[in-house]
C-alpha cells in the first residue's frame, strides 16, 4: 500500500489542529499516513499514523524550507516513495511545499478543499469562491499537495492498530537561512476568538460614519463587533477585529455577517461558527451558501429595525 507523507504543522511546541485535515485526506484516499515530526513534546494521538518519523532536529530547523528537500530525500531512501506529500495551507506549509516541489521538480496543487477519489480529481476554489477548479495529476510519481484548513478533519476518524515509530537523524542543515525567533502579537483589548456572538460587518457598510450604529447594535445584543478585511484595511476598525485567513479564526455560537460577500479568505475564518446568519442585498452572494439563515436586503435597514425592536423590549 502506498503512503501519504504528512509534514506536520507545528509551531512553538504545539501540534496544530490543521493536521487533522491532512490525516482525514489520507483516510479518504485510503493511503497509510506517515508523519514527519521534529523534536518536541507534542500533544498528538500517534495512533492516527501508520508510521511516525521523529527527526532529531529542532522545530525551527524543521520549519526552514531550505531543509525540507533533504529531509524528504532521506525519508524516501529509508521508506520508499510516498504517493503524496502533504502540508497544510498555513503560511509555513505553503512555503515549505513550494520549495519541496521545486526541489524534486514534481507537480504541486495548493489549497485543496475537496476531491473525487474515483475520478482522481482534486478541487480548489479560486477567485473568491467564484471558480471551482478541478485538477488532475498527470505524473506517475509523487506530488506535493497543500490542504485547506477545515476541509477534511471530519474524516480523521481511523486509528491504526500498530504505529511504528522511527527516529531519523536530519541531513546536513542549510546555513543559508536560519530562524531568529517568534515575534509575539501585540496585546489586544478585545479577543474576538472568545466571543459567543459576533456581528461582523463588511464592505457593504459603505462609510465609516455607519459603524457607530453597528457598535450600538452589538451593545444591545451583547455581541462583539468584528469585520472583513476591507473594513480593517480602511482602518475603520482595528486589525484585531479582522476575521479570516489573514485575521482571526472564530467559532462563536452566532455569527451575524452583514454586507460581507463570502470570499474564501473570510469564510475560512468563520465557517465553523455554530449558527451563521447573513444579511446581504445580493441574493447571489456566496455567503448564503454557508449561512443557516439569510436575509436578502439592506444591512442598514436590518440594523435599524433590530435596534428599534431591541430598544422596545
Ligand atoms: C492573501 C489574502 C488574504 C486575505 N485575508 C482576508 C481576511 O482575513 N479576511 C477577509 O475578510 N478578507 C480577506 N481577504 C480579502 C478577500 O479576498 C475579500 O476581498 C474580502 O473578504 C471581501 O470583503 P467583503 O465581503 O466585506 O467585501 P465585498 O466582497 O466587496 O462584498 C461586499 C458585500 O456587501 C454587499 N452589500 C453592499 N451594500 C450592501 C448593503 N447596503 N446591504 C447589504 N449588503 C450590501 C454586496 O452585495 C457584497 O456582497 C484576503 C485576500 C487575500 C488576497
């Protein structure tokens, strides 16, 4: 049976939840999951994997993309060729994956969020979810793939009866680039990831002067105000309020999206919310595909009506 080589998504000694998507992906393809892990006391259930390859190297060296080619080469020498090498679509995963594909001169598909096993086709959304690309690999050898977070974790439900653990010394490490340290985020006043109820406003808000009305609505609903990227880019709200791939990932009980179209960079940050309500004047807005409830209409009118009702209580 061929195997899928997972390059673990690790950071500061933690094993990221995104790794579950990589395990789920291997399960769907019915390939044994092997994982490459650096030194460290990671909180991970090893029974997901057929083989765990512990590298005698620090996390920082492991995350250095200049080292990954030689690491995989050594892995192939020892265990044979995998059918796929998979990374998560995190910033470090994307960086390492592209280096690796270049190193071996093999195909790469990034940000996969679906697949048809029978037709051997991988899916990915492009252009803010407007295009759904179907991609088939032509080569007979192995390929490098990156997986979008949240796409396959529900399939990480198979445990191996026997997990083999191997230690491997790293190859000579690259001296061209080294890890200097992590830069901590500035302390934030509001943590939107902890909120139970988020009201998120998008470009549809139109102008800065409208925002005060949404802050008022948030207060009345005991909710927290967050936003899509255009609102943050215009500096109408601070960066700490941004939801999405380059902002925060949130999972509130209720996510009320107002004037947000539903670009994948935004969806990736809120799709696991328990209840999604979307307000948008465009009935074709992609956000409605993810919403449990939707209102087609003007967000300001919905805001003002809600305020009126809440004040009357
Ligand atoms: C590398 C990268 C990272 C990114 N990271 C993020 C990220 O972290 N978070 C993020 O959000 N985006 C991110 N983006 C941007 C993303 O691609 C979209 O451009 C962005 O999410 C669009 O925001 P929006 O939905 O508010 O605006 P738009 O796509 O312009 O949508 C506005 C919506 O408002 C509706 N509307 C307008 N007026 C009204 C009204 N009066 N009432 C009701 N509805 C109205 C419109 O119908 C439309 O659907 C990123 C992009 C890149 C390239």
